C-alpha cells in the first residue's frame, strides 16, 4: 500500500476475534474456487480484494474503519476517495476532513459501515437454492492529482466485511471458545429460540399488572381475583376495576367501598380533604336515629311515628361535566355493593351552565 507519493493505512476501530470465512452461500465448486483465489492472492495481493483490513459488522451496530492518508511528496494533492465491492453502496458512508493534502502531512478519512437491523430476517429476495452470503469484499480507491504537474494517480487497498449475528451467550463461555467464529454463530441459534422466553420472564410483572397486561390476558386476571368482566365498561375502566378488586372486596358493604367504586367508574373526585359530607362530589349520607326514646327523641327530627325505613342511605352525585354519570350503571353499582337489607335513594345533581 506504500508508494513514493501517497501512503495508505487502514485501521479497524473494533477489536476482532478470530474470523473464519463463511462457506454459506457457496457450493463445492465455489469453495474450491475460493481456495484457488486465496492462493493466487498470496502471490499477488494487488489483484485480490481479500487482502486488506478485516471488519466484523453486526446488524444495526455501526462499524468504522479509519483510512490514514500521508503525503510523502513535495506537492499538494487533490484527493477523491471511492469504495467498490460486492455489497450495497448504502451500507457505507465516507467522511473526510477535506480534499487537499499538503506535502509531508497526514489526513484521516472515516469509513462508516452499518447494515439493516433485519438483515438475517429480511431475505425474501433469495431464489430457490440460494443461500445467504455473510462475507463481502471490496476495494478502496484513492484518486489524487498533483497540483503542479497535473499527474493523476490512484492507490488501492482491500477491505473484508464479515457480517455476524451478535450472540449474548458468548459472555458465558471461556475466552478460548470466543476466539472461534463458528461458536458464536452456533450459539445464536439457541439464543433466538430461548431469549424470547427469558425476556418474558424478566418482564413477567408487566403481564400480571392489569394496567400494563395485554388485553387478551385481562379475562384471566379478572378470573384470578373473581371479578366479573362487564362489556359496558371501557377497556381502561376494566383495568382500574380489576386492579382495585381486592381493595373493593375489603371495603364492600361500607360507605368507603361504595364511594371508591363510584369514583373508579365516574372519575368523580373522592374529596378526602373535605370534612363535610354534603360538600363532596360523591355524597353518601346515612339516616341514623335512636328510635322512640322518651325524653330524648324529637319527633320529625330523629324519630317518627309509624312506618319508616331503617338502614336507609342517600347518595348524591355532583358531576362537573354534564352527562358524566350514567344513572343506570350507578344504580347497578349501588345494588352490587350495598348490604341486602339496606335501602337507598340516588340523586344526580347536574351543574347548570348559564351562557351570557
């Protein structure tokens, strides 16, 4: 790669393990031809692209090669770097600091390689009997023109691209086995089979949380906590109800449980910071009385003569948005949550919006 005027040097930015050329995509005749080509390249490296810098490329991971250019002459050089090979041109981008190289000075150019993330999966264009090619070769051409003489020359250098799958399982093997390229490709088969299950186990908590679980798993989670799935609830509302089922069971039959259930459905605030019950958006008042006790009862206030409804309560809802509350569903909630011997009254006090 050395001449009297321009000197080229390629340096891969990755530390490479041992790489064995892949036989995938080659028949027996192709392999014999490849062996003959290798022998010929040992005699004349200038006629073969296989003699040069080696770089391993993993899908979606960038790989870089630094091309160092040194002007050994006494004249300014005008540079033009191009690359050709048996790989798509969009895999490589060339970055340069400039196009003029002064005498006795150096310049670095960057060859940036990146292949699609679905390289191994997206192989629909392969014909019948064809196999996937993993090894690619190319030549770097550096065209330069001397400033005073106008003489145009070219220097070349070879690069070898080896596309390999990234295997996490190699980290569990001794260093001796990591040096064998075939081991990494072989372990990738098991990794693709087992890794989805491992990732599912790592995120198992998300499958068991009704707020993040897939929609298809919600009936199972509802059955797990014995919660009936009602098609009248929206999907988001069902998630909240299933998640709060245990707490609703704990407070079932109480004012707190009924208020929480109505809150989960209607989005009316709980108003825990408000002390007076009548001022809350979800007001639940119990009718309490001591019965007819001479000397203590006040007729019409805490005692009445004849009839009466013991264990009676009143529910008043004050939505801020008209139509926010469905009366039929609220009655269904109350009937489900209240004790069987209790009676109730329901009032929905819609706020009136007056336009001026």
